């Protein structure tokens, strides 16, 4: 009896035959010696051949994979690939079957037996020596450039952040000092001059420059707003004028003292004059006296002047805060942009985006995978997440035919980001399952779940354990169950008929998802049917 049932979805891989032969140069070697393993494919046309790469010869170890050699003879093309294999433990080993892809077909080579012998030492002829003591050697670890790049990036960010904080603190301190009244700021500047060691270093030019600037800045803010750029004579003339008009009730003798100190400062700055320390300290006291008496000589401001001055101060403070905020923000953005640029250069734009913003299938690929067995007969499979049992409600007709039906799934649906389903079915009576006909049921099953514009190809398939079945793969379109947007998807399905029932594995993923393709290949390659004949 032949039965076709399409409950879920299906699969397929093809066993093509372009003559494939294998050979080894020796079936017995000593420990650590080399075996030459040769695969030769004879083709009548041009087809792409993919030979195995990596450690697929376990328990033997690949020590070298040689270049492919091509030879055309008569009407055939002979393509030869060689590997150098070895083993460092004695014993009898099996070189496992190797998977060769010829175009879209899959061919498996035969397994080969080899013996690895111990090296026999004749102790009667070979002189024995004592074991040499252990010698400490300096270990030089290989340079991990990625690790150093991350450390460099972290240090740059740390340095940038530290400089930004220091700059903001200095600006904050400067703003606080500028918020002080002009008189208090002038006295603070004189205290800072006292605390400096400019006179001890004989830096008279710097000492008198700061002394002169302190007096000029105070006068510039309180009396004459061009004091900083005026010459000494122009400044004194302006103060005399203010005294005559009654705008400044300052003693004339104090003005003369200021004139004397400013002249001395000019000599120190431009003529490199160096008054002794006593004169310099006396001049400092004169400046403090001038500032104090000038403050007392300035008439009390009117209410209108006070209001204008306060409004000006508030506007000035707000402007400086805005400038500090803009500078700080630009600095932070600059550091972040440089860090991001370095990160993108190291990782690449696509991977950097996935790391920063996350990617659902990337997290699946890099997480801890689960190997488990599902259903009866058991399907052994490795998946990113545990598959959850999904109980089907069978019709009365199906109950009469089926003895058991188990399905295990992961994902939000056939057209989600990533979907895996494993199904095993057992019949009440021994039946033959037509796998080719079952493909039609698989396609109808996908259409029933919202798939459309479905394309498919079928190939024969054989697991590493030798269980034969079908592989179905292709593309489909449909609506994403969460975003409700139309999307294209790719699928792969494996379909087996073992122990009077059938087994099916389905993997569906969003098209062009590079992580999902790798996950699918790993899932499919892990499939084995337990207790299969």
C-alpha cells in the first residue's frame, strides 16, 4: 500500500554520479607520518565541484590541503584533489566518508581503514639517557590585534572623556570667577599674584603685566570701558576728566600713584626694567589702594542703572552657559564619532550595525545551541533554541490511519524571521510512503499557512549516518506574522520514510539574512534519524 500525507512541510538532496574515486598511498603508517588521500572526479561537462575543507577527516588530522589539479583526457575532465593526513596516536582508524558537491548534486566517498603503528625502539641497541630536567623558557604569546584595537579604542575614549571633564571643570571655575563683582575679582587677582613666585624667579615682566592688567580691568568695567587698550597717558587723562566732571570722586594723589605704577610696568614690559622686590611689593599695594579708593569714589548707581547692569549680567551668564553647553556637546559628539568610526572600520558597516542595534538571527547564531532528539523514531538535531511540542488536532480519518503524530517547533510562524519544525508520523499499519508525492503535500501545507509564489527544487539526500531521503528547497512570499509586511523567504526541508512512518524537518528564514543561512546549514547538517535501518 502506498500512502501520501501532507500534514506539515518537506525536504530533499540528490545523489549525483560523476565518477568519483578515492585512494590513499598507504594503509599503514608510523605515528606522525603522512598519508596522501586523493579524490578524483571524472566529468563529461563543465560543473562546479566543491571539495571538503577543514577537519572533516577526524579522527585523522589534515596537515595540508593541496591545490586542485585538472587534466583533460579524451572527452572527460579529470579533477584531482589531495590532502596530507596524519595521526599521533597508534591504533586502527577509519577515514570517514567525504561529501563532494558536483554542481547541485551531492556524492559521498567510501570510508577507508588505516593503521597507525608505534615506533619500535630496541633498547638493547639504543643507549638510554636520563631524563633531562625541565628548563624554563620565555613564552611569547601571539599578538591579538583585535584585542589591542579594542584596548586602544577604550583608552582613546577614556582620554577624550577625561579631557572633556577637565575642560568643563576649568570653564565652570572661570565662569564662577567671572560671576563675582568686579571689585572682588580684582582682589582675587591680586591674591593670585601674591601666591605666585614670579618675583623669586625674577619674572618682572610677567609680574608687572598682571599687576597692570588687574588695575586696568577694574577701571575698564567700572569707570572707563577703553582702559585695556589705552596707553598710560590716555588712561590717566581720562581719569582726570572724570574727576573734573564730578563723575569720579577720586583723590588726585591716588591717580598720580597709579600713573607711577603703570609707568614702572611699561618699563618692565618694554624696556626690561627690573625694580627690586621691595618696590615691586609696594607697587602691588598701590594697585590695591587705587582699586579700593576707586570703588569708594564711584557714585552709587541709580535704580535704572542697577536694573540694566543686572539684566546685562544675566544675559552674559546665559550666553556663556550656552557656549559651554555647545562646546561640551560638540566635544562629546566628536569623541563618539571617532570611536564609532574606528569601530566600523574594524568590524565593517553591516556587522557594526548588527552589534550596536542588535539582530535576532545573529543572537541565535552566537548563542548556546541545543542538541536533542525529538519524536519517534527519534530525530537528532542541533538547533539554536529548544523546540517546543505543538500538538495537532487530528481528524477522525487521520486517527484511523495514524498511530502517532508529534511536531516540535521554534519561531513565530512559517513566515517569521526564523522558523524550525520537526515532525514524526507513525501509521497504524505498515505502509510505504511515496516521498515524491509527499513534496506536493508540503507545498500545499505552505500555501495553507500563507505562502505564495512558491518555487522549489528537489534533490536526493543522505545523512552522514547513511539515512536516505529527499531535500526540498526554494523561495516563497508572504506576510510577516508580527510586522504584517510582505516579505520574501527561503526554505529547506528534509523528508525521510523510516520504520513505516515519515519524518520531516523544516527550516524557513527571511531571504538575504546572512546569519540565517549559516544557521540553516548547521541545522540541516546535524540531522540524523535514530534507530534507522
